[in-house]
């Protein structure tokens, strides 16, 4: 999981990441986000809001991580929601998250 936080930190440095609830919501509404990560500690209303908005726009979303660690890897305080705006980085981070914590009901394809 440390590699995921490292990639998020690298994304922040390359300006391919938007953090914060309001800014991430705006990125989703503008279809600029390719992946939205909501921390596990987020309120149920926040999770539902982003789940609905992302599903409507076919944007990947994952409930993952701790808000303190998400903020720390970005050099900020607590972050509950982050959005990735680079498609390749989003795909890589998405596959790494799914590798560690598969989505319930989704079968893993063995290679």
C-alpha cells in the first residue's frame, strides 16, 4: 500500500491530482477526473454523493485509505476526497488498489 501513497504523492507533484471535497466534486462535474478516491472515514453522505456523481459520468471510484495518510502523502492536512486527472496514473493506481482490496462480488482473473 505504501507504493500507492507514493504514486499519489508523485501525482500531486506533477499536478495530476486534485484534493479536497469541493475541488474534486468540480473535477467530476467537469469530467476532468479519471479516478476518485474517497477515504474510508468519509461520511456516508460524502460517499453516496461521489458514488452517484461518478457512476452517472462513468468515472471510476474507490473507497480506500485513511484521510490522515492521504493528506500526509500530499503534504497537506487531512484529505477525504482526491481526484486523479491523468488517465494513465489513474489506471495504474486503480489496478494497485484492486490488487490489494478487490471489489466485493468481482472475480479476480488469474493470469
